[in-house]
């Protein structure tokens, strides 16, 4: 009797665990929505044909990847009887799979990738690449049926080059890794106190002066040690165009960030009249939040910022333009008679109100050009910093509708405040997503546990969370090696946080699937 009972209990447990088990998992990052493994394998070889259909760009990229990774030369062909990889578009699938979903069918005879858009086909290819098993010169792919689509439409990685310029080859490498992980937004932090990195034709000093500094603080935040080494670098508009094209081929949108009104010392060093004091300053080599800020009460400064944005818009096709807006110290505004008079004339009660009114002007300017403004969550006027006086943030001004708030700091209830006021939010909560933080602070497992929808957020607001961003801030990241250490492997975790439904996430499974990436990163020197 006892034996029967325990057998029954065991059977029940087994049943329970089977029914609680989500779907089948597979070694792909990010983990797809639905996977069915099937009997048999497909043999990939130089004799396999690539049938591109309307996806020639995507098919060519797979052709190139197979050549580079395995030395396999596959030909693009209009048709084949068998032993092919076929790409096809079916707009009707958009209803079920959205703009980025795909179907991937691997049978022993052939492989098909179908999607509503070329982006979907591209993502099907990234899954397929991870399924190839190499055994000597034999390449096989287990038969499988995958239906997949992302949880969020915004899956971003941010690179800060204001602090240290890394250059186009590094950016392209990051774009390659993002693409394989199905990340679709490269948020490019191009200006900061310590450097201006984008050529603006109308204001050449931004780069001839603003992209260079004499020396840089080394160690950490309170260090008095400087390296004594000049640092410089910027992108010409032509170089930027080439990188935008490279990203677009990989279905990645580049969102440029031009910081205003704070984090603007490099620009003020180039043109001192942009600040309130008009005193010459040097491009600082010290990190941390600086005092110099744009004088937003001066129409000439507003015209300058609009000119800059005009050139930025002409370069970047991105619908979203990021204007920073974080960590503004109000001391210079509070000390300036002109700013004070402006605030009085415009009935702006606090410096935060002035910042919001300014931000709204910029967002209206961008809206007039059919663009959407994004900014860090300070743009809502909340008190996030010890250096901000409580009375300086009692903002009554309301941020323009359509603004995207990138949440990075403060209490999570601020997200509720933002979404309940109607703003879309990107979740980049610093304690979970900052890649400059050590692995002690954000382990791989902690990065993997990040849910862009904060716990407790009312379901009616979930759709207001556009997705997630992870941020490679550059203050103590002088070279590519240091950067790679911080970015990899955590980038893969953030990619899955943005793509995969929570029910399909499993850290052990994710760790197994990382093997493919470790092999790749060893070869590419990461
Ligand atoms: C930020 O970390 N200052 C957005």
C-alpha cells in the first residue's frame, strides 16, 4: 500500500512538473517563443543552395557568415529541388508574428525561414546560425520547428563615446554582436562633458576644440590622479552615414543622443557663449557631474541647439532622437540674472520648470520634423539627486505628450507616474542594466533576471513599456578590452530580457546556450 501510494505520488509529481514545464527549450539566445524538435538532421555543406526570394540582403549576410565562420561557400540560387535554405516573405504572417517574428522550419531535406518582413527573416537567420553543430568538416542542424517573436519592440544597447572615443570598427563589431542577439536599437551617446564626437558642419569648433582633452582623471571618482595623456576623436558625417547603413543592414536603428542642457562642457569649451558665464573653459578630463550648462534662456543658444539637431536629423533616419536631459546642476542658472529674469517673465517657478519648458520647446521642434524626443527620466522634473535642492524640483510644467522617458534612476513608482501620465517608457534601471557596474554588483544572473516591466506595474500600463536598454557608460573604460569585459557576456542576458517571455526564461538553459557565444567570442578576441 505504502509502495503504491508513493508510486502514485511520484507519478503525480512527474505529471505536475511536466505540465509546469514551459515549452521545449533550445540553445538559442534569446530563447524563442515556441520550439518543437523533430526527428532527423539537415546536413549543411557547400552544396546547399540559398534561395533568397525578396531577401537578398539577408541571404547574402548569411552566405558571408557561413564563409567566415565555417569556410563554407554556399551559392545564391533562384530555386532548387532539395538541400536548400529558402527565405520567404508572407505579409499575412504580420498579424500573428508582428514586424519582427519569424517561422523557422528545419527538416532533413531543407530549411525555410518565413516572416512578414525582412527583419523577421533576418532574425530567423540569427537563430539558424546558432543551431549549426560543427563536427570536423561536417555541419548539421537538428530538425526543428520554431515560431518566434519578441516580447518588446525596443531592445537597446547604449555606448557612451563622450568619455572615451572608441571608433567605427568597435561600433561595427558591437553592431554585429547585437544583431546576432536580435537587439534592434543602438543608442549612441555622442556628446558629453569630456568630449563632443559628431561633426556639425555649422559649428566646426565643436569637434576641433570639443573632441579633445589634455588629460584624464584615472582611478575612480574622487581620484586626484590624471594620466597626462591627450585624448581625442570624433566621427565625420560621412563616417556616421556609413555606420548607419551598416546598422540598417542588420535591422538596427541608431538613436543618437545629444546631451542638453547639462553634460555640455565640451560644447561650452568650444563656444563659451553657450553657457551662462561666457568664461572660457577647457574640455574637462574630470568625471562626475559638472556645473557648466547651456544657457537655455538665450535665444542664440536655442538656435544653436536647433541647428545641431537639424544636422543630426538630416543624418539619422531614426524616428527617435535622444536629448539626454540627465543630471543638470542648477547652480549656474540660479546665479545668472538673465536666467532669473527669463524665468520670471515666463512664470517658471523653479529651475526644473525651466528645464521642462526648454525640453518641451525642443520636443516641439523635433515633432515639427516628424521626430520623437527621448530623454532620461530627469526630464519629468523629479528629484533624483542629492545635489538637487528639493525646492528646485517642484515642477508644475508638464512634459510634452509623445515624449519617451528613459527611466534610469529613482524609485520605481516614478515609472508608474510616467506611464499614468501617458508617456512611453524605456526601462534602463541603473541597478539592473548599467554595464559599467562591476560583476559583483550586477552578476550575469542578476542581469538575466531583469524584467523591463517592473513588479507591481498595473497591467493596463504594460504596453507603455517599450522595452529595455543596457548602458555601457564610458568613464573608466579607456580601451576596447576593458569595454568588452564589461559588455560580454551580459549583453546576451539583456538581449534575452528584451526578447523572451518570462515563462520561457531559464538561467541554466541560457548558460548552456551561451557556449556558442563563448566559442565565437574566443575566436573574435572578446
Ligand atoms: C545617467 O546615468 N546619467 C543617465
